[in-house]
C-alpha cells in the first residue's frame, strides 16, 4: 500500500495515525535515503503513542529510548558497521517489548523479526514523500486500517 504526503506536517500526521494503534512488540523497519523524512515520521509515531518528548534522530546515539505506557525504542543503524555492535547494544532484548522503530534497518536485515512492518519512504520533492507499506500477516491489520483511513482523509 502506498500513501503520499505533501508536507512535513502530513508526514508527521501519518506517523501519529500509526502510533495511535501500535502495540508492545511491534517492530517497524524504515527504509529511505538521507533526508527522506524518517525522523519526522518517527516524531509523529511518538506523538500518536502519547509521547510528547523531543524526538531527534538517534544517528549519533544509535538508540533513543522513550519511557511511556508502551516505551518507544528508536534505533538508527546508519553509523553501525558490524552486526556484533547490535549484540553490544542488547538489540534483541528490545524487540520483545515496547515499540521498536529502526532507521537504516536494511543494514542488518537478518536481525529483523520476520513479522516486522517494512516502510519505504521515497522523496518525490522538497516536501513530498511516498510511503510504501509492506503489510505481512494479520498482526498489522489495525495499522493497515489506520493507514487506509489516513490516506482517504488526505
């Protein structure tokens, strides 16, 4: 399923719609070039989950953790070079609880759960984006419904 956004606000709004229905154990694997809007999208997810903290890109910290009813674990694999670095972070332990969102997830595809939701973000203009959602399995039916509702209303 593809959804088009035309502004940072719409990208954040799409994230908010999704964040409102995410559940503990959900893993979202984000794909997209530098400047594609991944961090704005995650900021929306956080807001949708009820997290009102500042949500910067974790490029330099690798992981930003947001404590909440359902915690948000925001990873960025961009600066990681070797898979063992994920072990040093205790990466697998994060996957079983909270919501885990991973920027640059394509660097270590074998470490992602089979049922992760893959979202590819393509930049089409200065503020335009196409979000391609790869829904696999019934786990994501509620998220898929929210994405459809968002797409219809925008």
